C-alpha cells in the first residue's frame, strides 16, 4: 500500500512512521465513541509515530481503559514497543490504571518483556500503585528485574518512598540487599531520610553495613543527630531480635515468594503469624 498525505500525517501499512493520527488522539483523550467510529471506518490501530508510539501506548499511558479495550479487540499489538523499548503494559503501570493492566494481561501482555529499560513492575513501583504491584507479583513479575538507571523495583519503590509497594515486594521475597553500583535499597531510604522505610528494610534483613561504590554506608547519608541517623545508629549497636532473625532466615531458606507460599510448607500457622511483618 503506497502511503499518501492526509491532514498533515501519512496513512500506511503497519509499522509505517507517521505523525500522530486521529486514532492516537482519540485513544489518548478517551474519546471512545470517536475511536470506535475510526476503527469501523478502517483506520489502522497499529500505526506508530516517529517515536514508535502506538494508539495502545497512548491510551494505556493515560489510563483510558475503554479505549484500550476497543484497540485490543480491533487487533492492536499488545506488546508493541516504543522508541524507549516500553510496552503498553509498562505505560499502563506508569499511569497506575489497574483496569488497563488487567485488560492488557487478559490479551496476553508479557509481564516480563525482554526489555533493556524499566519493566512493568518498575513502572508500577514508580507510580506508587500498590494495586498494580500486587497484580504483577501475582502473575509472576520478576522481582529482581534490573534497570541500569533505576536498579531493581525495590530500589525504585524506596527512592520514591512508596512504603506500601516496598512492603509488598519484601513480603513477596524481593532481595532486600540487591545492589545497583553497590547501592542498596537501604542507601536510598537513608538518602530520602525516611525512618519508617529504614526500619522496614532492616526488619527484612537490610544490611546496615553495606557500602556503595563510594565506600559509604547508609548511615553516611544521614545528618548527625537526625532521626534517620539515630535509627541506623541504634540498629548498628543493637542486634536483631530472635524473631527478626528467624523471619529473615526462613525467607532465605525457603526461597519462595512470600509468606502465602510459605504456608504450603506445613509450617504451623501460629509460627507464620509470628514471623510475618504486619
């Protein structure tokens, strides 16, 4: 099919680079009636802009669930990648739209696409959507997916101070001491000066003595006599309790994702309750 100019953009086969089309605009704005009319008139739902954004990307990033549904039903490529490598699922997670995330997954979107950038779970942690984080974990998201800029999803959640997301990741079995240039989540918590976050990470085995690529411990990023500094100083001088050590050891020994799965190991429920972090 030979492309032709029309209203300032080009119409062509799937994959032909164009400016933003009426399909992109309707999808982004949530104009589902107009989008439906365009689809019925034969508009291509898989055209990409010069930065490889499809209408499905545009709708997902704005959390336009009805438009996402229309595009998927019309044959939109569920795992299309934009110029940054992100898929519509990444964009839906960035928007925090649990409805869009569910729709995309129901149409076969990969929860762990082979990306060189932030994964859907990274994006959900970045947006602070605990609902999206929970759903992605439930369908098998890689807790240790690593981005060269952000590190793991746990690094992202800590840097953004999304405590609910941090707690979900830790309870699901995320490695609390995973490093990005030797920098751990606890380093992030110290940098943002969040005492609740510091305590949570230590409760799950965060290494207060870990040193980053500058040779600094988490406590080195706090102000003397500040609440975070006092918190870290306390844990440096005070060993973890037996229950805390048992909790950390149990998770490491089982190698399973979360206490929900530990329950299947015939461990007495009262012991699980005792070891779980509330």
